[in-house]
């Protein structure tokens, strides 16, 4: 708290043995690129959480490392700032190895070269987005909203062998299937009750993660 952002960067650079001129050039370049140059001589507590996050990210890149470990680098940033950071990270492609954690599906889809989805300390999914979705094959997500979903009907629909990961959410029967026609098989059972609505979607990354971490597809 006794050092300004600039002084903090200088201290960090000296720890890595950076020459003074190279360090000054890097500080100027990074602060300009990540949009906090006007605050470079302010103290950390004087910056908003978003600008402080940018400064911390820039400090990580100061010594120009080949490998970086980042934990949720866009946390506390507004949407526009998130895109600016994503673009900055994209510029590093091919020149650095960057491993970072995120809870943002949108971020994972936009920035990744390779995705590793963890579940309780174990790898649930690993690969590029295209490969993961390709391996999922023709997987569809369906929801049927009943006025009232009887327990017996839920059990009967869940027992259909082509139904994947069935669950009940209020009065909604939620399930997955490898083929579209499974939906019509279920509708033959469901039609005996009053229906309010239904939804059908092909699985994207978010749904693929849910089905791979909460309950393995059978």
C-alpha cells in the first residue's frame, strides 16, 4: 500500500533482474495496452477493482514469461473490459503458454485453444471445443412442462431406455437423448397429462459440461 502502481511494477521487475530501460518500456506498453496508463502513479487503493485487476494482469506479463498461470483474469471486469482482456490474451497465442481458470462459459468458448473441465478434482472433459462437441455426437436436450407431473408418469418416462440423464425440475421433465425421435416417444406417454410447454435444443458447451460433471451419461 506504500507503493504506487508504477513503483510496484519497478519492484516486481527488479525481482526478475530486468534492465531499467526495458522495464520502463514494458510498463509503458502494458499500461497503455490494458488501459490504465493514466493511473500508473496512483496507489492501488485509489483504483477501482476493475483497473486494479488490469494492473495485476499487466504486472504478471511484465517480465515477459513463456508460461503463465492465471486465476480468473477477467473477474471484477465489466463486459467491455472483459473483451479487451480477451483480445490481449489472444495476441499471445503462439508465443506463450497460458493456463487459467474461469467459471465463464463464454470466456472458455472465446479464448481457449484447449479446454479442461474439472469435477471434484478429476478431469471430466479435455480437448478443443470442436472435438468435445464432436465427441458428444448428436446429443439433444429436451424439457416438457406439465401442469402437474405425476410421480408414476415421471418414473415411466425415466425408464425409457433411450432417455439420458432424466430429472424433474418442479413440474418439468428434463432429459437428454441421442436422437430427436426419442422426444416423440416420450410425448406419447406425456400426452395423457395436460402440457403447458416444451423446449428442444442441441447440446452446446454449457450443457455438455453439466451432463459430464453432475451425472455421467449412461
